[in-house]
C-alpha cells in the first residue's frame, strides 16, 4: 500500500540524515517510513502510491485555507511571472507588513525573516540588545525554533540555570536560559523574585502547540505580563503557530494580553518560507540599520513568499472564517472524546480555534509537558497508524498539535470520526 513511499525513503536515507530535512518528518518510533506526498488539494493530500488522505497537518499550519487554494496559487503565479527575488525592497513587503500590523495588537512595526526559527532567534537578540540584559525565561514543552538560546532544558532543581537540549549548544549560553513549567504561574513569580533584575525577556507560546495543544490557564499570561513590565523585561509571544489561526489578532487578542514582541511565521507565509518579529516601534527600531542589533537575510521579505502570505491572510480575513473554523474544531474534538468514551478509551482532546491535541490519558486536564509525557504512548502509536491506514493524516508525533482548515467540511469531519471510531475499537 505504501511501496513507493518506502523505496523513496530508502533512497533518501543515504543522502540525508534520517532521510529528512526536519526530524519529525521521519515518523521515528511510529512507523518504519514516512509517507511521500505528491499533491495537496483542499483538505486532501495524495501520496506517491495513489492513496488519498484527509490532512490534519496542513504543512504544520500554513494551509489554514486548505492545500493549493486557488487564490493563493494565483497570487504566487502572478508574482512568479515578474521574478523570484531581487535582493531589494518590493512594495508587497510593505503591504503584508501593513496587513499584519492592522490585525495583531502588539504589532506597530516588523521585520520579516525566512523562518520562525530565525524570527524567534532574532527576537531574543533584540530583547537582549534592547534591555542590555542576558537572561531568557522559557517554558518546558514550548518550541521556539532551534536557535542556540532556545534549545535549552531545565537544569536539575528549581530555578537553576539551563543545560543544552542539543549537542553543539554551548553550556555557557544555555546557562543564560531558565526553563520553567508551562502554566505554573507561581513558578514564574518565584523566578522573577530571584532573577528579576537580570531577565531580558520571557518567551512563551500563548497557546502551546508543540506539546499537543495546551491553552494557558487563567492568570498565566496576565501574570507574565505584570512580572515582565514591573521588572523591565520584555514579554515575547511566540505566535508562529497561533498567529492568524486562533483569530486574526492571534492569541494575544483572544486573551487580551499584549506582549512587547510577537514572533510570527507559518500562516503569514501561506506555505512559503516566512517569519516575522513584530512589536513596539521603539523596540523594533533597535534592529539594524536604525539600531545596534544586527539582523539580515538574503531572502527576507521574498516577493513570492509575501504574495502567498498576503493571499492567505486575505482568505482568513473573510467574514466568519474563524467562527466556522472554531465550530468545526470543537465539533471534531468533542465527538472524538464521545466516541472514545463509548469504546472505553481514556481520551482528552484539547482544542482552540483551528488546532487540537489528542491525549490518551484519564486526566481531565492536560496542562504541561509532564502531563503530556504521562499519556499512553502505545495507544497513540496504534491510533496514529490505524488512522493513517484509513486515510487520515495526523501529525506523526504525540507532541504535535492537529490542524483543521476551512476546507474541512461536514464530509471530511464525518469520515474522520468514522475512522476514529474504528481505531478506538481496536485499541
Ligand atoms: C513552527 C514553530 C517555530 C519554528 O518555525 P520554523 O519556520 O519551523 O523555523 C517556532 N515557534 C513555534 C511556536 C512554532 O510552532
């Protein structure tokens, strides 16, 4: 059924580490080989062996209006006719910047990059440059790309300096990042009490999407806002995943907490490589050429990527876009829980507009990374594979969120639930 995917993976294994250019794609611990896709259309992906899948990965977020949306394809095609990249400013960069600034409360000015990683990394440098401090606070289970300062895990004991979470990250640099428990408001207060004067910034996913889907508990984001403000540190929301997904203004609008800096990516590129650091003018102007913090990119603000991002944002700006997306996400999540219960499977499904997290757990609430790690790994693996064999493409890791797009209609949701019911009965 997946013969060609398997042979393509075998070939890839000899020329790329793990056969892939980004680790999660390797399906490690889930299946012996990933699926190779050839085409995306609306809610569907088609693989090299002729199978069709209802897709809940959506290129990890950008395909919020479905794959190959005609308006996005046409915007990219139009730009394509005029050239790919000039290494000089183009008008469309300003148009996309204005569009983002209109929607995202914290955004007064922004700098484009080519990936979320670059944007998060640059936001950290900017925060350090602006505050003239070096310590960074992040939260366990949040992912902010693979910049050195962000590939850090908690040291042993509360409030100790971090240690590298990857080979190749200097220990001395990791010491400058403190990792706390997500949703632990008291932990954040304690960290500021001890280290407050040295903290340049707190970076957080306002809705965590890289350990399944975990919304913030009440007061968590508000407290981070108060702590950073009162200690002269910056609050950075990493909305690479949530930006334009949970609403036009992102999670900051939803929870009415405005950060100093916002990191964006994924949807704002509509499937082409884009990231952005947005925020208060006074802070963003610390970037070169105006300010002393160096940041640059050959393909930053690339016109094709700007065209694709702009077309995608226009689609999500249509009336009731997020209202409908939220209804569908809620329906899918709640029905999954009901079906699991019927089959005696312990399941908790967290969801926010357009994203969900499937947790095989008897816990009522999943709030942090430890909760996620305690979920049933074997059940997830079985579920993932049964769903895949029944034409449902879920994220190939129990630490990743699922994404619903506006192209997922009644038929796709029903088909997904039927496959899930079958899977639950086999767990
Ligand atoms: C995907 C993601 C990133 C990294 O973006 P890339 O474009 O993959 O470098 C950063 N932060 C969050 C929250 C993400 O989901």
